[in-house]
């Protein structure tokens, strides 16, 4: 994959030091000049709450990959701040990291992503900015510990809920293609990114046990019990948003097709078994 250097080469990743951002930055490295942005990023320290540092960090970039902090209380405000800065900096193309099924009224953080998608479409039309939306399903790497050696797993929802787990590395590879090919090709597109299998947590654990011979204990606990352990590290708003998601997962599957993922990768998406060590 080669970048058309006449449009500038730098690509900024907002949220580059988080789980998703690190994967996207690793995939883009060597293909484009990558600018890593976040509050703790050593080269491009920015704050989405205030807008501090954003215009300077984005000036000279042709594309921006926007990743919001997980379960933020007001994701649309953060996105709008970044879009204003991108427009002021002369950025050509913004790629928004959304989620599969953004319009899910029972999950406030999904609904915020639905609002962000609409803000992005409106901003693009009014301000002449190219945009693309990626909608990944749940990452396979959310279970990285159990895929790579842990012998126990506790989740606050049903072990039998089905997901189309997508590899985060596949998502990052797709993001790289979209950013490199840019707004001329991908402007106005919304791509749903599911993985190649429909599996429950129980299915994933059985697969790990069969492939490795390692016994893994799995346990589904109530949302309140899970929260009582994790409460200290979460704001009250984040607790509410995560609880709503777990309650949703307790009685609904969360699925997405891998058709678009495969097309954009130009190969079959990664199955869970390829991530088991
Ligand atoms: N996990 C999944 O299966 C999945 C699936 C689809 C979509 N998503 C979405 O992916 C997104 C990212 O999730 P993640 O787990 O990668 O998040 P994460 O690891 O918590 O990373 C969040 C990033 O945002 C930065 N950040 C936080 N507050 C900031 C601020 N005020 N200004 C600038 N940067 C800030 C963080 O760095 P600093 O703290 O240094 O600022 C970090 O780089 C979420 O919106 C989530 O909904 C996740």
C-alpha cells in the first residue's frame, strides 16, 4: 500500500495510546508518517475536553483517525471539537471509529456513536470535509488474556450470547487501507466490520481448551457483582453505560457481517483460533 505523497503524508490518530489506537498506529507505521495524539502521547499531547493542542497537532495532516475514549459521557462534544480543529488545520479526510449497531437505544454509549455519525455527516456536508465511518463489532482481543494463557474468565452477562468477534488487528489493517487510499475513494462510506464466526464466550473458551489442552474456568456473574469489583476505577456515568451494555448482552446477541471486512482486507478475516496461543 502506498500513500499519494502529493496530498501530504502525515496521518493523525486521536486516542493513539489506547488499546485501539496502538493497534491502528502499529498497522500504519511504515506506510505513513503517523502522529500519535492523546493526553499522554509524548509527541502530540492534546486534550479533547478542552481542544488544547489539537489544531497544532493536526496541521499538515491529510487524514485523521478519531477514536473516542471508552464510554465517555459526551462523545459527540469530543468529536465536534476534533472536527473543528481538523477543519482549521486543513485536514482532508476524517475516519470515525464507531461501533456496529450504533442505533441501540438500550445502550447510551452506542447511541452517542449514532449521534457522532450524524454530526460527522452534517459537518462533512457543511464544511467540505471528506469522511468515512468504521463500525467494528466486539474485538476478539477483549478476551486476549484467555486466548493467550489465562485459566479463568468472569463476564457479567450470559455465556451463551453470540458475537461476531472481529480481530482488532484486522480492524487496524482496514483502517490503514481507508486512511492511505483517503477521502477520494472512501468519502461517505460506512463500513460494518464483523469477524468470520458467530461465537459465544462459552464457544471461545471451549475452542481454547480444545486447542491448548488448558482447562479454563468460566463464570457469568450479575452486573451488580461485577460492578462491586470494578466500581473504584469507573465514574458513575461509566458504570451506568457499562451496566446497560452488559444487560443488553445478557439477552441479545451482538452480530455483524464479515463480508465488508473481507472485501476491505482483500483476504479472509482472522478466525479466533488464529489468536489462540
Ligand atoms: N472494545 C471493543 O470491542 C470495541 C468495539 C468497537 C468499538 N470500540 C470503541 O473503541 C473506542 C476506543 O476503545 P479503547 O478500548 O481503545 O479505549 P482506551 O484504551 O481507553 O483508549 C482511549 C484513548 O483515548 C485517549 N483519551 C482519553 N481521554 C482523552 C482526552 N480527554 N483527550 C485526548 N485523548 C484522550 C487515551 O489516552 P490518554 O488517557 O493518554 O489521553 C487513549 O489513547 C471506544 O470508543 C469504544 O467504544 C470498542
